[in-house]
C-alpha cells in the first residue's frame, strides 16, 4: 500500500473512531457554549447573593453531579451501559443536561469524575437557572430549556432594582412549576415517563388551587435578595429541600390504626385497619427517582410480656400487587450489563420484612425484569404510590397466638422511607446514608388479650 493510501486510510479510521466516540445527541446546544460563558456560584455568592448562595450550597442543586449516589449511578452504571447499548447511548450525554448542565452545554461529556475538580462539579449553578428564558414545545421535560447566558439575568422580581453587575429581567416562567418540570419530568429512551413530579403536581389538587412547586421548595421569607437590595417580606428562599431532607420527608403521610374489636381471646382473629393520608406533598409520594425509592408500612404487635409479632398486610388482589408487598425475590439483573456480569442473578428486590406493604411504582427493563435504571425502563408497573391528599386504606388480619400473654397488646404501624433500596446500595457500595431508614410517621393502638 502506498504512503498516500495508508495516510488516507489512517485519517478515515481516525475520523470513524472520533465519530463513534461522540455522544449520540443532535442537540444544537450541546457544545455550543464554554464554561467561561457562565459565572461560578462563588462569583454570585461572594459579595452580592451571600444568603442564597449558602442555602444553595447545602441543597441537592449544588450536589447534583458530586453526590455519591449520582456519581456511582452515572459512572458505574449509566456510562458503561450507554457504551454497550445503542438504544440508551443518549444518556451518556443526556444525564448531564440536568445534573451538570454547564458540562453538557460545553460538550464536556462525560465530565471528569468529581475528584478532578472540573466545573461540572458546580452542578445546577445559579447562572444556569437565571439564564433560562423558556422551554421548547408544550411540555417541560428532559432539560428542554432555552438558555441565554450573558448580561441579562432572569428573575421573578424587577421593581426597579439595580444591580452593579448585571441586568435584571423579569421572567414569569420562574414563578411557575413549569420551570421545575424542565428537569423534574423525564422520558426514558423507550418513551416512558420515568420522572413525572411536575406532571403529578399539574394533575393534582394543588396546581388547580394555584400552589406552585416553589411555594413548598422555595418558601417565601423576610430577607434581602442581594446585599444592596431592600428587605422584602416575600423573598424566595433558595432551600430546594426535598427527598434528601429528613425534615421534609418526616410527617409527609399521617397514619392512624384501629382494631375492629378491643378484646380478644387466644385463637380469635382481630382485623386492624390503617389509614394513610398524604397531607403534605403536592405530588405523589414517593416521587422523582421512583425506581430508587422505597416507602413501606411495617405493623408490629407487642404483648404484655414484650414478645413481638409481625403483622403482614392483607392482600387486595389488584393486578401487579406482588410488587407492592415485601418479598425476598431477586431483581435488578440489568445492572449486570454495566458490571460485565452476563449471568448476574440480581439482588434482593426490597430488603424489607416479607409481607410489608410497599407504596411504589415498579420499573421494568426491555426483558420485563424490575430495574432501578431509569434509562433502561421500557415499561411501568402498577402505580401504588400515595397521591396528594389521597388516603390509602390497608388492613392486617391477626390471629391471637395461643401463647400470647394476657393483658394489653400494643399494635404499631410505622411508615418508613429509604432513598435507595438497601440491597442495591450494598451491591454498589453506596454510602450508608443513601439507604438509611427514615421514619415518616407512626401510630399505635391496643387491644386486651383475655385469659
């Protein structure tokens, strides 16, 4: 082969390899900007917006890329999976559209891991949200924001306020839950709504009453919006507290349990009814990363001598109910794709007591197996989450054991929450705080066991 032909072949091979290495994303915004087009959060928060910066720094908005579970999920599951399966190749770039927007807009995909100190670490920074002018199409989802970085900073408040650093332009979208839906609604590559927090809100009672996402997650308070501004009575606090804030989770659902009879002899059956009322969220509970979350009710009885008994939930018989009752079966086998484990048997699906009621919506991969990988979701199962202002009624039928001690029998129903199913967290070596059990609420009742 001549040098000329060899050179041409080499150039063609190089171009093919380069093209194959590019993310599968035709988005005109991808790579259209530089990091330098956006101010750092520290720039915004050093002298002008100090309070808001400190609040943001403690919120998941600032940790959307560096948070340990997000890092593990992206680099150890999503990226290697995307490199093997053309159907989900887009997630290699697309995850960053919301979790590391500056990296996405700069075409820096995949970004370096957080320990490298890249500006991807700034996650959902101040200048991202305040540079958004709108979204494409009728429905906000999959980071379809229209962005215009520059001197104009978009806000909910004008009123003649002057900034020495930038222009202030009022954008009504920032007052609406539709702004949040840009990243809090997501479709998988299979066209399945795998995140729908905004849509749940929009279909629920709060949206109809004019209550926006910001009213709960950016509550109004008396403060300045900047060092040089006046004090406002209704300044939006940049707290963004949600699923990772125990204070937000606790008390979300109220529990009440009662028996059908108050005295029973050993061998007699008592039915306990539990009412669970979602009195706090404007969307379903749990929401967001529903594939990761697990909310379950555990009912336990204690007799007068301290012996404990586990009460399993009564089955209702609806389609798909088997996914809403604690089991020791295995699931999540598709994690084996990214982990190069072709015969991976999965891990325990729930990691909770068998027979407890789970409030969840299962996600299924193309092979019909339950998955925690939203990008690999081809189908959804029964939605048995608790909607806004919805009351779920559960029952536990308990036959008093012959050896139960006479006297008071205390029965307690507890609603628990985990951000990530523990068997998955253990398999992927996710730090324990991601699978810690948070008690949402509890309530007790009692009956008398007769001799």
